[in-house]
């Protein structure tokens, strides 16, 4: 999903800015590349747990990313179910 691919670096930058001095940005990108949506989702939800640290449109970007991840997970689950049914 192209939109998701475009959002990954933006979300990674948000995470990196708020977790300076850590490898959180790299860990987020690695989770997305592995398509480990559970890990990526947990990191984004962690950011949303403290919205007072977010500035500008960061909160809306994080929420948008979560919505897209849920769509991707739903598509993956239906693809697997279709494969099993065939």
C-alpha cells in the first residue's frame, strides 16, 4: 500500500524526535519492513498515550497510520482466509 509506505518515514521521524538518543526510529522502520504490524502499532500507540508531547499534526498523522495499519491487517487476514479456503 503506497500511502502506508509514504507514511513510514514520517512516523519514524516523529518517533525519533520524541525518543532522541534511542534506536526507536530504526526499530520502527525495521518492524515495518518485516511487516510486524503488532510491534509498529505498539510503538505508535505508545506515542499516542502521551499526546501532550506531540506538536502540530503529529497526533493526526499517528492516528492516520494506525487506521492504515488496521486496513492492511484486515486485508492480510482476508487474503490468508481466502488462501486457506481454496
